């Protein structure tokens, strides 16, 4: 089966036009070659047909996040590190010190952060560890010597470990410690005879994001603002009438509102070596640097945050993510490694939503013939419910919702048609709040995992700023026109991105 699309025959181009034109609506001057000279009056349908349904895509962030004012050029926050000590490395080909010890080179922590290789690991002398790799299996050992980038261990009841190739094939987990009688477990300041075990400090990781300034405007001349058209327009805001500029102004406002949300989803930060340069007369001159808060260097949106610090699944089939229980079980296993938050909201496109419905329906013992979905009393007079809004797997609850932004052809839905393996099928967002230390406030705060920071003070609120200039209506200048200006300055804070999942 093939589905064709009329394409150019649809009035689908969202061009901001200030007046009714011949190429958009019926031109009576050319009807049947006679125009107004014909003797028959056409039956005009004045009401504008809303053929695309609700055209706006905003509302996603309002469901899963919150908004909060800020008065700085950037937001800085910190997130807890892991509590337990676990590292990746490899067993060196030569043995270490005495007591048949074996040398293990520390490459990174369990999440792949390589800064521990330069002496930042927390393993100490007399720690007991579990060592695991395909060559040696699972071995428990005592740490006898510690260096900046390695440890020497003496296995319990086993010979020295077999060397492995360089890389991160060996996992080392600290599970306790063991000391002889009458020993010290700390190093006294200035005491050279004390044990050199030292103390571990909690790991600290801070993140930051900066707001971006977004602008748009609409202009209509005084003459066009005071004339009517024959088309009765209607807007998403509920306005209606025969003044065309009402339609154009409302569309500009709705489009800007969508841009605000789309930017918080799609925005990218400028980094070292980026190709962005400041055009003279627009942003000044010179190259953009990622640490200059006074220049337009982008901001980190939701998708960029998840790709940088979160999780990505491509699905079992490579076409739709999360289409069977095997894929969901893999997702649960990954969430177990992270925060193990038990409630998730899934915002997915249509194909993934239907694939999940089919997956859940196949679990129904009566669903082989396609006669029963869900748990309810079927009858010949009721509509068969073939969709699911949520389900529970293991200890996790998932709530599914369609994401219009990923379906609409004029937004990400159109990008997905040509994106191939990079097509975005959905996102999983943890429900609830997280506790983080906010350096601007100077205290630990509980906030939703997602929240928007917008610039505001007692003087100016830039969350969604609108003002009118010109001589139409309340006159503010000699310009024979009305200009409506829109501005917002904001950024998205994605806390605990390791608990998010991007479906590709």
C-alpha cells in the first residue's frame, strides 16, 4: 500500500503575510474569465477552514517541568557522584610487589571518566576488592600498594592474576577492608610513621548552562489594520473576525511560543572549534568562544543534554525503539545502574506508540486473534480499545503519551523522514524531583528534573515579553504602523540526565 500526498496543493507554507493575496484565496476578478462582470453571485464560505488541526506543539515542558526566575548570566548546579568505588582498567602483564601481588592499571571510573587515571581514584591500602574480567573470572583480593594510576593486589586463595590486554576490560569494586591488629587506619598530619591510607573526599561534579535571547516581531500598516477582508479568520488564542492582521499577529505569537519550546529541546552549546562567527552589524565581530556569556554561543537543550550525559537506545529492530519486552528489559537494566527512579513518562512518535501498543497486546492471552486488548468486558456494542496509556514492568511504571512535535511534518516529524538511524522516536523522562545544590541560591533545593530558568528582576520580566510600538492604537512613535515585539531570555536545566533515555 502506498500513501500519496498532494504536497504543493496544500496551503501549508507558514509564510507571515500581512494581507489577503490572490495566491492564497479566491480572486473573484478572474472567476470563469468574467470576474465581477458575471451575473451570478458565488456562494462564499467565509469561515477559514482549520485543515491542520491544532498547529502548535508547545505544552511538553509544562507537563514535565517548572519555570523559575534568575538574575545571572549563567546557571551553575552540582550533582552527587556515585557512593561506592568502582573502576575500570586492566591487569598489567607483570606482577607487582610482595606476597604474589598483581598490578592493576586504573583507566577510568565505572562511568568512563578518565580523570581518575591521574591519581584521583579512591582505592586505598588494605581495601578489599572484587576483580572481574573474562581472563581471570571473579577474584577477591587485598590491596597492598597504591600508586597514582595503579594498585597492587594480593588475591585471596589464588595465585597472581593473569595479565590482560590494555584497555578497560577489568572491573574493580571496593567492598570493604581488612587490617591487622593494633594498626592505624588513618594518616596523622605531620606523622611520617602513620599509615599512608589517607581519606576519601566526595566526588564533585558541577554543570552550567546559559540563557539565550530569542526575538520576533510582526508589523502591519495603519491602512491594513483598519480594513476588513471577506475571510472570517480564527486563531489558536480564540480570536475571530474579519481583520486579517489579527490572524497574522496571532500566528506570529503562536509560532514564537513554539520556538521558545523547540529551542529548549533542540538547542546546542557552541564549543571549541565551532564554525559560528559573529557577523558585523548583527553580533559584532570576531569568533564566538564557548565561555563568553556576552556572546551568542547557544545553550544546552534537552536532547543535547541526554546525548552528552544520558542514555540512548536504538531499539532491537533498529527501526523503532522499545518495541518488545527484551528492549524494555535492557532499558530497565540501564536505569537500575543509574538512579532507579520508578516512574517514567514516555513521549514518543506515532510509530513507536503503536509498536508499544502491539507489544502489550501480544502479552494478552486472548489477543492472538486480535479480539481483545486490555482488561475489560467486551461486547458487540462497544468500541474496541487498541491503545495503552501505561504499563508496569518489574518495579518501573511507564506512562505513554504521543509527542506531537515528533509527528508533525512541519517540525521534527519531517526531519525524521530523512534522518535515517538518527531519527528521534521519543524520550523517557523520570517523574518526581531531584535534590541538587544550587550555587546561586547557596543551598540544596528540590526541583523537577527539568525546569526552565528565565531572566527576570523587579525591573524587567523576560519570560515572555511583548510590547507594541507605532501610531496604531496607543501611539508611541510617528510610524504609521503597528509593530508587535516578542522577546524571551531563557535556558533549560536538565538535572540527573543519567536517568533520561533518548529513543532513536
